[in-house]
């Protein structure tokens, strides 16, 4: 199988990820922070070691600011639904957003009567910082924005936006699910207040892992309360971090697998990964121009997008193309709306959907050539 669905989840995982998870399950699968015996302590230390690696990768203030969740969606929900909104508060977001951002905001529009502005990409398919800044009012309390579109790959100029947000004391929340592990990120230098991402995409970890990092205390209400292994005498959730935001038993095998994925990224280097994936993207875009009826969406300036490319083939449903690629060519792609309906509305592709290919650190140029030939065959056949 040739795998081009890294924007959904990376595959294959590094061998060290599987080995770390296996070791956790087989040798110290006790409850981290729930007991003083040696296995519980070993599990706790493994989780704390992973927390430190995440903090170092993203330049978080400290490891206690790093909170683990089941996935990015849960982390995003904690940031948005947990935010202390008041009636009439204003949020700025974009039309790039995944449903994990859109749906919590829509829920809050109904329940707390907040206002939300959706910034549209310009003619080049990019979100312009000035458009975000112009939308800010004295009621704006939060900017909730993706770092890169999971449909077009377009990268949002976070630092240009964050500098102004900081001046106005507006909290900046960034969904980095498509960039953590591919593009450099720094909570400090990028002035990011809240940062969420998946562990199973470019960070090369397993499913069942997500992260929320909070630079400061923004008064988030915990979405889940319960056992923390600490302050058990209290009738309410403890105030200490990360306990306050991590009720229940953590996914120790998944978390140590994520740590091993980060080790692989650090070993190879973010620059090397980015340059490799960019070379694949450039090759695909260049070769796709030879296919009659294939239309790409997104920025033509490839330096302003991650290695994600979505397109249509004239006269063909996106799901049909994906099925043919899977069944006849053993190539895995993603078709449909990609859980991001608003950008599809802006692109006019809600009815047909798009075929999306997304490249990872282990893909090769000859795999791109195989894909191009398959698309050429399909285009000519239909």
C-alpha cells in the first residue's frame, strides 16, 4: 500500500514507537500517579518524561503546562468550551477550520450568545493577518485559528497575528494538528497562548494521543472532573497543573509512544522533514499539471503551504476516485469534505468533495510517480 493520508494520521509509525508502547504494556502498565509502588512510579516517570519532551519541542513554559488528552478534538474542546466566555464576547476564527473548532464555537454561539467572525482566504487561498486584525473589536477575547488548513495546506501567518493579539490582550488559541512535527513552533517566540495538536499525525505517535498547552492561567473550566491521584480529600477538582485538566487514568502506552515519535523527529530534524515533504509536494504539483481535467486548490506559492494537496478530476466524484485508487492501485488517499465544510463552501466543492493527498517523512518520489500514472489512467478511462 502506498500511503498518502498523513493529514489524517501518519503511517507507518517508527519502529521505536511500537517498541516503547510494547515495553510500557509488558513491563510497567500500572496507573501513573495512582500509588507509591515501583510500577506506578515507573509509569509516572515515563509520562512526565514525555511531558518534558513535548514542552521542549514547543518551547512551553514548563512541563506542567502540557496536558494530555485522547485526541486533538478533546484538547480543542477543553480550550474553547472551557474558556470563560460571557454573553456578547467576540471570537475570530477562519473558514479553514476543522469541525473540532467550528462545532464548539457554534455550540457557544447558541449557549452563551457569543459572536464569531469567520475570516475568508484571499484570492491566493491565504489567510491575511491584516484581515484578522481588522476584524478585532473591543469585545474580542479570543482568536481561535488553525496553523495550516487540512484541505489546502495553506499556512496561516501566526506570528503576524499573535503580535497584535498580544498588544490587545486577546488570547490566541492555535490548532497545530497539521504542523506540529513539520513546522517549527514556539509558544514563546510565536506568542501563542493556547496550543493544541494531535500526537498521531506529523509527531508520528499513536492514535489516542492529543495535547493542549496553556502558557498562562486563562481560567479554563475543566470539561472532565474526577480522579487525579492527588488531593483526593478535596470535593472539587484540584487547582494544581496538570492534575486539574487530566482527570482519569492517562494513556501511558500512547503517551510513551508519542515521546518516541518526538525522539524520531528530533533525530531526523524538523528542517530535514519539512524539506523532504516539500520536495514531494513540488513534484506532485508539477507532474499533476500533465493530467487533463485535474484541478488543484490552494496557494500556488508552495512555500506557504504544508505537504497537502487537494484536487478534483473533471466529471468524477471524489469518493469514486479514492475507491479506484485504493482497490486497483493500492494507493490510500482521502476524499470528501475532510471535516472542514466551511472551506469547501468557500471553494464551491461541497457537493463533489475533493481528493486529498498528503505526504509524510517516509514517502518517496517514485510513489508520487505511481500516483500520477494512476490518476492519468483514471482521467483517460473516464
